[in-house]
């Protein structure tokens, strides 16, 4: 009987866990229009909050918020204007880009056929190559257009961010009023650890992303590659997505450089320089800046990218690491889930 009762409790716990996970997955999918901009605002708040707190010590909170918000708004408006202009031009040139991509694939295939070990080629082999080139071009343009589609959500994120900054200073006092002293201090300690981990990660990641995006944009601009500002912004954003983001941020501008150029010297040079920038960032810069800020194993990061990417698309991948860091810290403070938190850790 005891073994039977233990097995029943285990089965019941597993059933409860499945129900909670399934229900959470469903609710996260249904509420993504509300939760995504809210969590993005929290994410950006980690970048702006330290500067807001410094300004608030020197001036009234509304003035500090207006100064910080106005500066951020002007910067974002300038970047958005440049990116929007590049997107319009890129959309107008899409048909010509597809034709050049087809021509580039045809040239590569003709060169391959000159090699002694090249496979024999049939009469209809060109059609699949043309379809592949057009498909790749369409996917690249769709990935770039995500920036334009996300503009309405960016507005909601800005409104959330405004109120989050206003309420940030009152949160500890409200927690102490709502809970007994010991419970309140435990809650504030958990939030403090979450804030410290995410602020350290976001600030380091932002600095490393800017350091990568600026030289990439300059290299493309000096090489005469069109839409350099768009590719620089794409590099900055994608750098927040571990592993996958760097591959996308490298592939799209380099592929466009090959498509735009008639020769090989310029695009090959651009590809080599941008590859060197990304390698230095991944091997030297980010380890130096990030250190052990994330505290997650690479396998957990990849799993989180997959999970949040399936659920919320590109914004989900952008938020995957901070959300997983929050989850790990919360699990560490619950005795029953502490072993799970240790499994998520990078040590």
C-alpha cells in the first residue's frame, strides 16, 4: 500500500505539472499581444533604469523621466526614420534583387560545372536553382520587414516603459506595506537578484551589440553597400539573440553585398572583414563584458531560444535569455524546484 500511495502521488504530481505547463503555454500564446510589449518594456527598463535613478537624484522624477524619455525618443525616431527609408527602397528594389540572385546562383552553378568532379547536369536543372534563389531572397526580405511590422508594438512598449519607470521607485515601499517584514524582505531580495542579473546582462549585451553594429555599418558604408544603416540596426538587434542572431546578422548583409556587386573582390573583402568583427566579438568582447552574468548552460539557452521562438517568434527569441534567467532565480528560491534551477545553471 505505501508503494502504491507513493506511485499515485508521483503520478498526480506529474499530471498537475503537465496541466500547468499546457495551461501556461496556451495563455502565453493567447496573451502575447499584451505580454510581449510589457516584457519588452521591462527588458528596456533594465537599460534605462540605472540612468533614470542617477538623474532622479539630481532633479525631480518627472523632469528626469522627461529628459531621459525625450532623448531616447529622439534617438529612436532618427533610427526609425532611417530604417523605414531603407525598407521602402529595399522593397522597391526587390524584383531587381531577385533577378540578380538568380543570376548569381546561375554563375556559381556554371563555375561548379567546370570542376573535374562536378556531377552531370540535366536540361531542366536551372529551374530548381531559380526557385531556390527567389525563395532565399523572399525569406531575407521577410526577415528584414519584421522591423516594420513591429512598429505598432514598439509604441505599446514605450507606453509600458514610461509607467514602469514612474513606478520603479515606489515598488519596495508597496511590497513592505503588502506583506509581513520577513516575507517582504524575501520578495525584495528575489527581485533584487533578478534585477542585478538582468541589468548586468542587458547592459553588457547592449554595449557589445553597439560595438559590433557600428563597425559593421561603417564597413558596409565605405564599401558602397546599400542600406548600411538598416544592416547596422539589424546587427544590433540580432546580436541580442545568442548563436542564431549572429548568423542572421552576418548572412543577410553579406549576401546582399554579393547580390549588389558585379565582381567578387569587394563582396569577398566585406565578408571577410565582417566575419572578423563577429569572431572578435564572440571570442573576446562578449566573454570579457558578459563574464558569468547569464549563469545558464549553452544547451539551456538553445532550448529557451527554440521554446520562446516557437511561442512568440522573433520577440520571443529576443527575450529568451532574460526570461530564463528570471525563471532560474525564482526556482532557486523554492525548495522543491531548487534542483531544477541547478540543472539550468552554467556551472
